[in-house]
C-alpha cells in the first residue's frame, strides 16, 4: 500500500501501486444501480450504527496480531503491522469497551499486551516508530528503500490513540496504573524536536538509521498531519516552539487557499479539498468543534470539505455511477492498485470509510450512504470485518480487502458523532490543552 499522503498525491496525481494491489474482482449479477431490493431487514439507525461499529471492530480484535496485539496493515498482511493503524485500533478498543462489545478487563489486557510490545520489542528511532513493523519480532519492515526508519506521522496517529486510552483507563488499580505508565513512557520518549532536522523551522516525516534524512519530506499543510504538529507542541519532554508550526506547517499563512466549490468557501487544502481522509485522521481525537486558529475554523473546514465531496458525487460529472446516496472519495484500494481518490483524481471508486467517517460533519448525507451501503449493497459490501474497503459502482468491481486505516475511522468517527467519546478523551489531556494554547488555538476545551 502506498501512503495516502498529499505530497505523492500532488506529485503523481494517481497513487496506484502494485505493492498494495486491490485484490477484489468483478462480481457477476446486477450492478449497484439496478438491484434496488433490500438485502437485510430494516432496523433503527441507532441499532445499525452499533452493528457497524461492532462488526468493524472485529478487524482489530479478532484479526489483531496474535503476538503483539498490534493492528495488521490489511487482511492479507501476515506479520506486517502498522503503527498508525494500531493507533486507530487502540481507539476502536476503547469504543468496544464503551459499547460493551468486550469487557473493560478484556480491553485493558489487550492494550497492556500492545504497550508492553511497543516498549520492549518494537524498534523505535528517537522514540518514533516505523510505518510497518513485524508483529512478532518488533523489527522494522521497510516501507520503501529509504523509508526504513522512523515515521513521525504514523507515530502521531499511534500516540493519539494511546493518549485516549490513558485518559479512558483512569482507575486506581495496579493494571490501569501500569497501562498509563506504559503509555506515558512511550509518549515521553518521542523526540519531536529531533525531527526538525538540525533545528529547522519545520518537522520532517522520516528519518532512517542508515539513510538519515534521505526522504527529505517536510510536513507542511494542508493535509492529514495537523495532529503531528499538535502533539509535537504538546510534548512534556521534547516540544517544538510555535514558530515551527507557523513556518513549517502553516507556511506563514500560505496554507490558506479560500477557494469556493458548490457555493462553499473552503479555507484550506488542494482543489476540492483533496481526499476525505484529510478531515478524518487528525480528527479522530482532535475535536474540531469550536477549534480555531488564525488560519481556519476547523469544524467549518472539515464539514465543508465533506459537503464538497458529497456534492461532487451527487452531480457525478464523469458519469461514474455516483449519487447523493452513493458517495465518498478518499484513499483506498482500487482494481490492481491503491490511490487517493478525490474530485481531481476520480477513478470511479467509492470507499465506505469516506462517507461513514464523515458522520459528525453531515449525518444526513452519511446516513443516506450508510443505508445504501448496508440495505441495497450489503450482499456485496458487508463482510466479516464490516464493509469492504472499496468498490466501483460503474464497473461492478468490489474489493475483497480490509485496511486498518480505513476500518478504524469508521468506528471512531461514528462514536464521536454519537457520544464525542474520543474527542473528549483526547482533548481532556492536559498536555494537549497546553500545546494547543501555545500554538494559538481557541477551543471550548481550553480555559
């Protein structure tokens, strides 16, 4: 799988790659637009949301690596686990305890297994983990020739999840106390300042023990990486100053674009906002409600991004078979590859995670998509780990794959829509409040 990241998206246009081949095949029979019969009995929206969360959770619980408990990259990955996807998996476990899919003791035991592995076996570089690891040994699995060391962005997704777990498992008993200590040890070990590359006013994505800074990829906005700068500013041990955020991430205001699509002015991002994971990954824990800085209102940014994506699919300018109920362009598997789909890179593939992880921003449109995916296409989309990764309504292609980074946002963002659980946990971290305040953010969580 190629990383769904803006730099490749902009440089290459299409992110298709045989290294992450979508392993589905055309399914015979009527296409999505022709067979309109319900495939399952109708239930209440609330019951359906619970069902989706519970079934999708099985990816992280039943298919978690047996040795480490970490989340496998995809359902065909064998021993390869993913640091960022594991962060999403940690958050999924919290939801599962909250929804009583598993007991608190079961969730605690799995998380303790994961943090023990991360502390004692998993290789880290200046406290940051690689994108891929061997789930049995903890060794780095190179993502590419030069990407064989630390991945700061994937590490930030991992830390985001772990901090939520630290806040959730707040009991006085020895087991929960021990888990919190493990999480703090992992969190405090990340040397965010090191990734300024010799003190530059920006953060860098990668570092390799033998290639150094060869990837040379600065992390700059707007894309999915806001959480990286927030955590780097929040670190109690190796924080970055506000100047690194201002110059490296916001580019002294050049991050703002303020372009208009479908009558909606979008503060940030590439044309049409880019793939929808920009509105999801950083905001699994970071609550955009009332979150503002000089560059954007982040609720407005994410809601408008999602609405632009929906409007594009509703109008379906390329005749891909989309509709107001059949929408959602983001990074996913495609036939024979992987790409970051968006209105400017439309290859005709819908990823259920795009619409379903947008529930907090636009529940009506996400609800229409959920009903269509489950009731109308459920015989093709609904499988052992929830909804399959992606499908093409025009060509009748359906993936047979599930990816951690796509399944996780479905569970987490549906929960944030229902209860704001993960938002409240993450934003309740004292370090995060201080970091956001130091960066000049306003938020209802910041006194």
